[in-house]
């Protein structure tokens, strides 16, 4: 199955307001947003897209347009490629693509049997099965709580520990069954491994740290009035965005006159935009998406 771009028109309508502007799509995926951005640009406008995933990168290379370039790199490295105050708009459509979940060999899916990998860039770093071999139990618990809000983190980590003492956990279905078997609530609407798989994926790809450091660079390379459009799929990502753009609270002595606006570097243009019912009906994944838009002042 191909990837359905989420909040496609809504995000690109905000992002592109100058056909001759310079834009970045930090998360190319299968090019849903990138293609629409390109269709809105004139010859002087340009789009640079990023993706860590080698398959996404390869797909991007098939777009032959003079004003388009794809980089096989993490969006945390934007500063390697762009100068300060040079970009008109930056898009982040976070998380995984359906193409990751559909391909069992990538190891993202808890209901398709494949190697327990989960790396966006499977040419770098270590797959989850490797890390799980001797990861500290306390570390596993922390990851499940922090990145998955999994209330049964201790139970799951102990079950992983007991199993790996007998045999290495190498396959997605093995991990998924370990979690399902010990999960206290039976017959839950969502699969008991959902939160754990999300947590391990976020951890193995260093998703939140890379996103946070990318935002630090994004705010510098944007021009004045430039836009950052973010689409997040869970509250952990969304909280990073909200906190990042929250104006700093500075405490000053009462007698020093202070224009609080001086400390506001970004203005929120849209908060908590959600997919329409129509979109949710055709793409269930869009139900959890939250879009926010910020403008550099
Ligand atoms: C939700 S998909 C994007 C889908 C895309 N907007 C589309 O419409 O086809 C997210 C993509 O971001 C990529 N990605 C995740 N973290 C990344 C990072 N730190 N740097 C670059 N790409 C990343 C993933 O590999 C995935 O392909």
C-alpha cells in the first residue's frame, strides 16, 4: 500500500505563500507533501527534501526537477546545507510512513512477522533486536514509560528479560506475543503491543532528540515571516512543539520596564488543526494527527 499524506492540502496551503520561495520538507516519505509543494512553485522557487530512509531517498531521486533536491540525511543536520535567514517555510510530518508498517522486513509492525529492526535508516545504527540482547532492564522500563506512556512497562520489561535469558528476541511477532501474553487487560480495542512498539521505535531512531535539535536550527535558517508547519501523531511529539514555541517566561524586577513581546520570536498562526471526518474515513491514521503552524517574527 502507498502512503496517504495526512493533512495534505491544509499544511501546504499554509506553508507555501510565495511561488518563488525556498522550502524544506524535512520528512519526504513517499513525497505526498513534496509533490504538492512543487506543484505550487514557480521556476525560481525551490524545494529541498530530507529523509533518513534509503527507500524514501531512492523514491525522491526519481523526481527530476531542477528546483528539487533530496538529501539522504536526518533533519537534525539542516545547518549543514542552509544559511541563516534563507528559507521561507519548513514542514515536519513526523513519525512513520505506512510503507514502513506494510513492509514486514523493516520490523515496525507488531502484526507482521519480520526482523525486529525498526530503524528508519537501516544502513546505520543498531536494530532493536541487537539492542534488546543486553539492554538494562531499568532502561527498558524507562523507554516504555517515557516514549509510550505504557503503564505496564515493568511487567513488559520483566517478561522481555525472562525470555531473552532463554533465547534472543529477534522477530517482531515474538516481541508482540510476549507483550500480549502478559498484558493484564485482555480483549483491548488496540493491540497490547501498540504503545511498546511506538516507544521502541522512538528510542531506536532517537526521534525526539533529533526533532528538538532540528527545531533549534529551523528557527535560525528561516527568514523573517517564514513558517514552520508541524504534523504530530502523539502527545509526546506535540508537547515538544508546544513547549519549544512557548514564549520564554522571564522574571524581571518589577521596576524594569519590559516589553514581553521582545521575547516572542514566533507567533502561533494555527494550533491543533485536525483531519476532517472525510480524511479520517479514508485514512484512519490521520485521526491522531495534530497540525500546528508558527511564524518567525
Ligand atoms: C510520516 S512520514 C512522511 C510522509 C510524507 N509527508 C508523505 O506525504 O509521503 C515520515 C518520514 O520521515 C522520515 N524521518 C523520520 N525521522 C527523520 C529524521 N530525523 N530525518 C529525516 N527523515 C526522518 C521517515 O523515514 C518517514 O519516511
